C-alpha cells in the first residue's frame, strides 16, 4: 500500500533522514520506534508530504506521490493523520470538527455527514460529546475526536505521531483502545509511539530508526526477544 | 475662563449633524480598510513574491508617511497632477480607508501568524488546499483573535477622521470649528466637540465588546 525508496530529508545542513526504504502492506500495523530526534516524525510526515522529501520516492496505492505533478490534496484525503497535540479546530464543536472535511472536500450532504460523524463518535466512545468544544474536553477525549475526524474521510491508511505522548497517564489507555479496535478492523496503520505494550501486542512489524536510518525491522517477537543489532539492544535497554 | 454650556447646547444639533457625517465616513473608510487589510494582510503571509512585495511596500509607505499628507495628496495632488478631481467625501473616505487598510493588514497578518502551525497541518492533512484551510480553519480563528485590535483601529480611525476637516468636509470637527470661529468661544466649542468624540468612541468600544462576546469560543 505504501512503498518508500531511499528517502532523504535535510533541514538546511541537518541531514535527518539518510536513505529510508520501507514497505507497508494493506491491513498491516507498523510501529516505528526510536529515540527523540532520530527522525520518526519526519519520516511519518514525509509520507503525506507535510514535509517535502529532499530526495527519494514514495508510492501510495501505486501512485508516485513524490511526483511534483501528483495531486497531493486528493491523496491526503486517503491518508489520515493523528498528531501528538491533537490539533482539533478550537472554533468548532466535536461534531463540526468531524464533518468539516467530508462536507467541504467530498461534497457530502451535511445531514449525512452528521450521521456518519455521530457513528464515529459512538465508535470512539464519545457519543454524548458531539456538541462540546475542544476546550471542554479532556486530552484523551480530544485525541479520540481527532481520530474520528481523520476516519471521517474514510482513509485507506492512518498515520499516528505519538498520539498518547501529550496525555496524562490515566487517559492513555482510552486512546490506545480505540487504536487497537481500529487495527482489529483491518485498518492499515503506521504508528510512532513509545508505548511498548501496544507495540508488542498490536504491531505486525516494528521498525527502529536511529539517526535517520532503519537499524532493525521485524516482528515484535524477533524484536523484543532476539534483538541482534547492538543499537537495538541499547534502545531496548533504555526504554524497557 | 469659563465654559459656555448654553453655547454648546444651542449648537448641539449642528455638532450632531457633523457627528453623523463622522460616523458615515468612518464606517465607509473602515469597510474599505477591512477589505484592503484582509487581502494585503494575507498577501504579507504569502509564499508568493508577487503578492508579498507589493503588500509590504504599501504597508511601509502608508505607515511611514503622515495621514494628513496622504489626504492632501488625494485631494490637492491628484487634481493638479492628473486633473482628477475628487470631492471631499470621496477623497476623505479613500484616504482614511487606504490608511487604515495598512494598519489592518498588519493586524490581520499577526492574527494569521498567531494561529498554531498544527492547525494548518491538521487541515492540510485532511486534504484541504491552502486556500480552503485558510477559509475554514485559519481565518475564522484569526478573526476572533484580531477583534480587540480591530476595535482599537476603529477608535483610532474615528478620531483620525477629524483630519478631513482640513479639506472642508463638514464632519464633527469642521462644524465645531465653524461655530468657534463665528462666536470666538474656541474653548467652549472645542470642549463640546471633544465631548461628542468621547461619546462616539465610547459607543464604538461598547459595540466592539458586544461583537467580541457574540463570537467568543467556549
Ligand atoms: N522543521 C524543521 N526544521 C529544522 N529541523 C527540524 C525540523 N523538524 C525536525 N527537525 C530536526 O530533525 C530532527 C528529527 O526530528 P523528528 O521530529 O523527526 O524526531 P523524532 O524522532 O520524531 O523525535 P521525537 O521523539 O522527539 O518526536 C531533529 O533534530 C529535529 O530538531
Ligand atoms: Mg516526533
């Protein structure tokens, strides 16, 4: 579904991604690990071109999205993204956050969009919060609304950038549960997270990025029990 | 030195007539300023040089020169150079509007830039074009944030509109000046004029805070 070939990203002189190649298959859940500053977010943000790759190719659904001619706005409609800081639209209620893009971009009838949004809110456990503004919701609730907002575009893949890192500990599991359900339904997901429990249990594959390169890749089993690479062992030593 | 209240009161209808003109020219100048300021303010934040450079030249020129000089250029300068004769209303409204447009552009620009980057990223990640993200996400938030400085700008404009009395536009100060020079009681008349301005600015600030409350986000 997503194929990345020799991806490089530089910010001025700072060479952040140094030749990343990876493939993500339909319905696969891939968790990206790495220490702070290793380039995880940059990698994820290159996939929907929120960051412009410096060089390399990325295909989504067999379309070359790094082609300057590619209709990136259309492609992004199929690639949902969830941010560490939620980034809900504060001037719109939860339900209006969710219906905005379907109505304005896909031309869905407002009543139908609203119905779909209500179902999505049910699904993330917030059926009773439709008319709340983001400022009236807890962090965990805001992040679940943000997930529903991304799902409303009916994406083929969801990108998560540390979705629980800004949350108080007691709210982390409510967000992870929503993500776990999504994985069970067969959603293709790329998740940057430090939640090792989630990675071990939900991921089909783990990718460890260090200093802009992939240093290890494998199933959770391989990864946690038979790590080969010194850098992987060092990372696991730090995090576990 | 005493204030002749009677004089003020007998001439109050004439001052109020001037005040209505002040309100009308301020209103149209503000509309023009808002229109210019919105486009120029957005232009100032644009990545495209063709929008950014003229926008910033306009702002620099207007902010770097006195309003009174701008009024004179339109009213006295255009007829002598290009044979374009503007009546004092048109010249006054244009000069005030173009002037406040530059200040409003700066307000709009800082309002847009004050919105967290995450907002545009979230909008773009959903597939919105830059223009749609502006329209549905950035500007509605920026608008609420710039209401207080915009209100301030209306009050400044209301007071600055007194400068068009120099081109014989019969607004509040002009009418006050007429009475003052006829009666020689400058002190009373200008106090009366100041008092009417005070009422106008007070009313404007009430209106602005009503609008702020009306659009507040919980
Ligand atoms: N827009 C930018 N301009 C300049 N440098 C940047 C930019 N974005 C990221 N960087 C730099 O690139 C490097 C990688 O950043 P990135 O955000 O991808 O790391 P990360 O692995 O996601 O880290 P974290 O776990 O802290 O989120 C860092 O050194 C960061 O300072
Ligand atoms: Mg990051």
